[in-house]
C-alpha cells in the first residue's frame, strides 16, 4: 500500500493516520501498486484534484489502526472504491498536458542529513607546477658502477692505524697538561719552604693535580685499548696476506700487549712477529729486514725508558707515603713530572712510527748498489 499525492506526484509507504501531503498539504490517496498510482495521477491530471482542505480520497479504504469487526457483520469483497468523476477542478491546478514537476513518475522520499551534521568540505589541494626534469649528464640504461679506487683501503688495520695516531696525540696532550699541573704543585712546594701560602692556592693546586692525574690515567687506558685493537687487526691482515692463520689466540695477544710491565716484552714480541711475516720471511739475522728491525729497536727502547721512569716514580711515591718525608714526597713529585713529560714525548714520537711499520714503503727492499754520476 502506498500514500500518493496527485498534486505533487510523490508517494511513500502507507502509514495509518497520515492524510495530508507533507510537501504541498494536499490530500493523499491510498493505492495498491505503482500501476494504479500512475492511473490515479493521469486521471487527476485530466480531471483535476480536490482543493486543499477536502477529505482524503482513497482508492482503497484505509483500515483503522486496530480494526474491530462485529461478529454479525462480515466484510464483503469487491472492487475498490474509485473517486468521483464529478469533482470540479480547483483553481491553480495545471490542466492536462502541462509539464510535470518531476520527469519520472516513480518518486520516492529522499532522506537528507541536516546541514549542521554535514562533514566539512575538504580544502582544495594546491597544485604546484612540476619542474621539467633536467640532467647534467646523458641518461643511460642500467646501474652506475662506481670506479674502484685502488688507493682507498677498507681494512680494519688501516682505519685503526689512523685511530691509533689520533689516540696517541690525545694522550700526549693530556700528559703535557698533567706535567704542567704537577710542575705548578712542585713550584708551590719550593716556595712554601720559606713563605707561607694561602689555603685557597693550595686547594686549587691539589684539585689540579688530582684532575690531571685522572685524565692522564684515562688517556693511558684509551691509548692502550686502541693500540691493542690495532695490533690484533694488523696481525690478522698480515698473516692473511701471507696465506697463514694467526698462530696466537686473542686473549694471549690482549694479555701480552695490555698488561703493564708485561707489554714491555709482549708488545715488541707481537710486533716483531707481524713485521717478520710482512717482510716475507727471514731476510736478516733476526728474521726482519734491517730497516724494520732498527725501527722496532728504537720503539722498544723508548717504551722501556717510559716504563723505567714510571716505575721509579711509583716506588718513590710509595716510599714517601710510607715514611712521611716531605723531601721524599717532593722527589716523587719531580719524578711524576719527568714521567709525564717522557710519556708525552714518546706518545708524539710513536704516533706515526707505529702505523708506518706496516706501510708499503716500509717493506720495499733497499737497493744493494747505488749508481752515481762520474766526474
């Protein structure tokens, strides 16, 4: 069942109690199908529809919401009632052949959202003009193969060699600062023998000595760690180039090159083995080329001097702390200054000579004969 408005030509599912069109206020007609609705609309267009305010015309009588049929009466089946053809045409109704409000006769109710619930319109996208592609070279197919640089080395030993030079330079600068701080402390002790010094000056010198000593220990540890890593890497590369495996285990190399006083013998031994393998075998009395052997000897002598001075300063400091002698403490402080200065000199001196032991220039054989221009 459908509620049809002949005036507006709109229809909706039948609802009991609805007698007026919600659009134009005209009377509604109850029809059974779309075909019957089309016939009613055509008939009303030809004859006219009742004026607004007339009772609702029904093609089929509307049933009450709760129908009650007396038991003595039985509804008779028959054709549906048709509207009277004698209804006069009200004013304002278009005659037959007038244009319809809608093109299609099948009109349905359309549900629209309230204006305040509509989503916000999306902002308009700003189109940026695309740039014309330009090439500084001729585009070609395939991948670009970067040329191989023979001078560039990706080995760990080369990278750690540069890090070793940097670490030794940093350690040398820290040792110089430590020597200056201890020297200031020594000068204050000399002046204090005849002149009383203020307490704040002594406190500042004490703080400087402590801070410089801590930094010196940190610099020594940092340089030792970098040296051990570089030594392990350079030995691995040297033995790999010669087609051999590393004969020593990693923990053995760490013990021989990192522990103080043990590395006085262990570090030169590890370096001697690596240089002998890099030189291609025993070419001299000790299995190492003459120039490489001289470099190793100089490095070992410098390292031995540093260790000797450091041991002398440590022993003197321990004796001064045990005896409580002011003069012995001053002597120990002087030896600490000498140790820091010698350590700084050795660090700066060995910063470039240690990595140079394994460069290509270090292993080129020296010519046995020289040609000179005759007079």
